[in-house]
C-alpha cells in the first residue's frame, strides 16, 4: 500500500457548531442552499438532502431581516451546523447570532463603522460562534482593483488581510478565511500566499466554477492541487447544480486523495471491448442503489481477468467478470462464484452485509468497553 504523502498544514482549530474546522479535524464539506430562505419548508428539505449525502456544514443566505427570522426557524429544524451568509447589514448578523447561527459569513471591512464591527464581534464572542471572511476576485475593493489593475493572488491576499487585521485588532481569532476566484491558477496562487501569512483554517473553493461537469473538473484541479500541498481545512464546490451534487463532488475529491472516506470507493473498468458484462450499466445502477452507504470501503468491479484479480486483491470486495459466472474476492482472498447476470443484486447484498458486520462489530466494542469500565 502506498503511504499517503499529504502533510496537512498546521492550522488553529475553530468550531462551527458541532464541527471542528482546522487543526487535526477532518476536512469538512459544505454547501449552500439555493432556495428562498423565507421558504422554510423548501430550505429545510434541501438541507436534509445535503445532509443525507454527507454535508458537514450548510450555508444559508440571509439577505433581509425577514430571512433572518426564517433562518431562526430553519435552525430549530435541522441538526447540521449552519453558516449565515450576510453582506453589509450588521443588524442581520446580530439577529442571526441570537437565533442560533453557528458561523457568520461576513467581511468585517464591509460592515461600516468601527462601532458596528465591534457589536458583531461582541455578538459572536457572546454566542460562542465563529466567522468566515470570504474574499472573492469578482468583488475586490475599488482601491485594490486600481492598485493591481486586475485580480491577482496578491490582490486577494491584501483584501483578506484587511479583514483579518480588523478581527485580530479586536482580539477575535475564531475565524476561517476564503480567497476564491473562478480561475484555477488565481485561486491556487491566492490560497498559497494566504497560507504563508496566517494559521487560521482555510475554506477552499473555486467560485462560480461553472456547470456540473466542467465546474467539477476545475474544482478538482484547483482544490485537489491545494489539498495535495496540505492547504485547506474545509471546502465547498461551487457548481451551477443542486447543492447535494456539490457535496458528492467534494467527497469524491477527498476520497481520491485519501483524505476522507464517505461511503464506497468504486474501482471499475473504463469502456472496453473485452469486458464480460456491461460495466457501465452495472456501475451506474450500483452507484444509485448504494448512495446511502456511509461506511468506507473499496469495491472493485472489473470486466475481465486481465486486471480483475490484481484490483480485487487490493479491495474489500472485488469482482472479476467472467461468463457465465464471475469470481468474488473478499478482503483480498478468493471467495466464491456468482451469476454474472445477477451482478448488481449480488454486489449490493455483499456491500450491505459488510456494512451490517462493521456496525455490529462497533456496537459490540461499545458494549465491551462500557462494561469493562
Ligand atoms: S480489465 Fe479487462 S475489461 Fe477491464 S479495461 Fe482491462 S481489458 Fe478491459
């Protein structure tokens, strides 16, 4: 087994509700609702769909006082930590802080007078909640735009440091920072520069990355590159797609880098004329059927014996396609033969059995340790 070479950059640990961000905490995945926040039912349902696929933190836009009240209702109805996304109006920040927000996404430099900033920081301290400074290449301060001529990594850094300095001056350190751009190189440059300046956790993202397929690729390149350098403590994939799709892509990136597991890591053949069954169809069905599985495991489904045994030996469950029966490996050892026409049902049953075995073992361990105390 190749050792994972990624060494995470040491950062201070902050808290977003029940989720820690930074330090040795797992890299968390977040998304943002796109429903009208005042439509509490729709927003709660969307948050739940994201939680069902593993979202650790959800962000909700709070553009008005009416939305702030709705945010309070949403807060009561979901368990997942909520970030309130606020621009400019400090009174909204004060209200959602009282209504149970776990984090305020607001830039102190945009709030206005020093007195207003102090009030927001005092509310965050009083309610024990964190903040996120979010700098975007598309909305840099006018003087910074003028100074640099165009968004650059240094320009994003300068903007972020202005907001950071304000919070530092007020002795508030429970915040994370993002410096997002829609360009891969600019995003990476800005985060690299920022990571050399502060030890606060970094929230990664390529903003306005685009539609599902191209946005996912762009995000995977930029965020994957940063994560491989050890940069990044939490992330959002910004796609013109439903938020639950953002969560799934986020986990796929972390899974690919061995940074976090969330369900099944499938290993499967590409299109190939040697395959003994329709790999694409089988994999599409399996992925849909097993979307609810959260227990990490490697499942290889390989179309023929060329690479089948090699992959199967490295997986928790492996299938080597053959006709009329395919060979199953469990924990790297040959196990039994299954009907190739029943592959989906057979693999699903094996995965669910493994999940059940792991959960039983965990329950037994809890009982054993409880009674030995
Ligand atoms: S393992 Fe077999 S089916 Fe799969 S890609 Fe290789 S040759 Fe094709």
